[in-house]
C-alpha cells in the first residue's frame, strides 16, 4: 500500500467547530442486523481492458450483489475521483470517454436510481477528493493552483515556464461546469489519496496531508472560507500510514485506517482508529489484522446505521467487503467477493433528509417514475403505488419503525407525528409526514 497523493494522476480500468475528542452520542441507530447497507463501485472480474466499465451495487451486510450497470460511455476511471451526491442520488467520477474522437478525461454525474447520465460537466482542471456537504447541498473538492513559477531561458529567445503546484479548496457547480476557488491550503506538499472527509454538521472539510518535512498532518478547514481551523501532526509511527478518512457525523468523530507500510513485523496491527483533531492522537477501535492491502477510496460511512464499510485484500490477495460498527467496536460482516471492486461510494440520502430537511434536489415522490406514497401528510393509513418493491421505514432519528414489507398500505395511527423515510430494497426512498 503506497502513499498516494492528490497531485498525481492514477488511472484504473473499470478500475466552536472543532471536535476535541472521540465522543459517541447516545442516539438511536438502526440495528445493524436489520439494516440494508448497499455500496456502489466499479466492478470487474477481469483485467482485460476491452471489457466494459460496470457500476456495481452490493449489499454489504447480507453479502448480495443487487445490480450491475454497464457504462458504455466510459473506457477507464481516474482513481480517487469518485464521490456521491446525496441530493441528486448520483455517482460522480472522472474517466476516459469511450466515444471515438472524445477519449479525453471527462467528468460524469450518473443517476443510480434511473441509471442515466445526469450531467457531463467540463471543469477544465484537475479535481480530486470531492465531498458532498449534505447540510448546504453543495460540492467541495481539492484543486491545484500555481504557487510559484520560474522561466527556464534557453538563451536564444525561447524557453518555458516551470510551475510549482499547490492544493486549494474549491467548490464545484456541475450544472454550470464552473469551479470557484475558496482558499489555498498552505504548508503541505500533497494530500493523501482517499484521506478526506466532510462534517456537514459543522461545515468542516478534513484532510490528511504531508508537510515539507514528511510529517502526516490532520487538517480541518472551514468549508465556507477555507480558513484553517486546526492543523496537527498525527501521532503515528514513521513506519505507518493513515488512510480512508471518514466522518461519523452523529458520533462527532473522524475515523480512518492506521496501517503499516508494506509487511513490517515490528509495526502495530492495522486497525480502525478515531482521530483527535486537536492533538492528532489516534485511538484503536477495532484491530484488523486480516487486512493486507486496499486501494485508495476503499471506504464509506453509512450515517443512518453508523457503520464503516470498506474493501480490502487479504494475505491471499482475495477481495473482501468489511463492515465495522465503531460504537460497539465489532465486525458486523466480512464477505469474500470475486473480482475487483474499487471507488466505493454510498447513498446517504435518507440521513440528509432526516438531518437537514434538504429535499429540493432529491428525487421527490411526485417526480416522474418516482415511488408514490399518499396521502402526505397522513393520519391513519399511507398507501403506495402497486408493485412496490420490499421496503423499510425509519423515523427522523434513524430508528427502524417498519421492518421489511411489501404491503401496499402502512397503518400509522399509532405512530408519533413527524417525518418518516421509506427505503426500498433497490435504494429508492420516499419521505412522508404523519400528522394527527
């Protein structure tokens, strides 16, 4: 597992605001054994570059493949470029276009509900580490800018400019193909690939970067101004690295994977850890000695259930999907899978709606082809269109109130007034209100 930086391109075929400590709140999370947690990523069983790009959906707890969707418009994927927009329910990534004469690096928003391209913006610059701000329903990312330049003079009236590039926090507008610079990130030489996260509750863009002395830095940036909230050295041995940063919003903490560089018998065991953003201290939550390697962007965090999910390779180079509960400090599931499954992302839309009430850009129940529930609000019975897929219902706190069902009516006369989210097995959701 090499340390990879954002300012390098890596391609694969298919392939106060500050949190001061680990503090898990007393909240009602969905029982992991009853939950469905599906992840998206690029799947392949082969390395033949002529094979099509496939976007797969995998149910991480039960270990079942839900869907494979061939993306004929794409011939390759840029490693570390993917993200998920919970507002539009689109998988976002950069890749190489498949159309003749249009095989340049492109960017796509791909709707995972309707299996269609939402947008194909042209940003005209390097973009990495996209994070969706669920509270503000906006997209933040890392870009590059010229820190300094030197003209190399050949002495005959010719020459060229040599640039030193730095990282900056940017905001993306895919609809207008525009990029807005927020602020440069000073004092770092690069950002670790797969080691960024966003705290939507506190408007914090967090990252792990390397300073010019080779120290691993944990940095919190204000998501609106780009100002540095905190910047500390990670308290980690020099022979170990930190990857797969995730924000557990309701748990008020940042999580990640601490792992040795290569096979080092003297290093500590690979583990899921929490990060103290003010001191850089890492606290082991669950040791994971079965992990031999993983690719960047290998992890996601499901905010409703409070589960950390990642893909890893064991010592026999077999792929696994791992599900870890950081609150209970236990492994929920560990499934061996065949083939390659990279650039994992997850749809946290139900959390977004429940936590922030943002539904303006979400697939609404009244939209064409959407899942219809009525009346809304309801005081006795909620009805749904015929042929509804199996579904569950959660309240606004993330508590399961209706286990898996295919019934076309839900009796809500004994339910508390409030907002509820119904989630189908295929990932489609619908929101409704109960009022008595």
